[in-house]
């Protein structure tokens, strides 16, 4: 006999509780944190991506490229060996390459490739998106250990 009114009352209290601004703010904060870009660290077990970037920047770009957020991927995803994310101005390298058996040249090549994405933004070319333009490819060929790095990366089968 008393249950129904009590339950309805509890539901009303709950609605009031949830719609109170403090709770709404907390829920909003949780959504923000969950949706946030998870930025990892440039410092790996073996290679530091910021020092790799800085070395390549002075070697190939006269030190003129602004360093974006450099980070190892959080997981061991292999579908992306690396990528440049213009929205967050971040270069992400797959953590599988943070390994003692991965030559520094390979990590350098991945970072160099992504630095070229930073330098050559995606353009529309005759209505098509030109991700790796002729200029991009020409500049990529300046990397001294390109063939070895590409041969090594073939085993991973991901994309750059
Ligand atoms: Zn690419």
C-alpha cells in the first residue's frame, strides 16, 4: 500500500538530483575526459620521438619545422605505422617500433615521412585528395636509408 507513493517520491528525488547543476557538470566532465584525445609520451623504452624529430629537423629542414606533439601510440596498433594528426598537431608512431631490434633509421624514416605531411598539407589535385604529392615523394627520396627502412617496414604491412 505504501510502496507506490514512496517509489514515485524516490523517482522524483532522483530526477531532481540528476538535474541539479553539480551532477550535470560532473557528467559533462566525465564525457569530456572520455572523449579527449589521449596523448601519450614521446619518451619510449628505446627511442625518444622528440629527439628523433629534432635531429631530422636540423638535418633536413634547417630546424624550421615547429615540433608538434610527439607521441608513441597507446596500443600496439599495426594498421597505422605512424600518422600526422593535423587537428591535434600531433605525430603518432606505433609503439611496435619502440623496440631494441628496430633500427633507429626505421623510426627516423617513419617520423621523417610524418614531418613531410606536416610540411605538405593534403591538397585537392584535380578534384582528388593528394596525400602523397609528387613533391612529397621527391622529398621523401632524400632520406638516405629509404630502401632499407621500407624493406624493414614491409613486414609490418601497415600504412603511413
Ligand atoms: Zn603518408
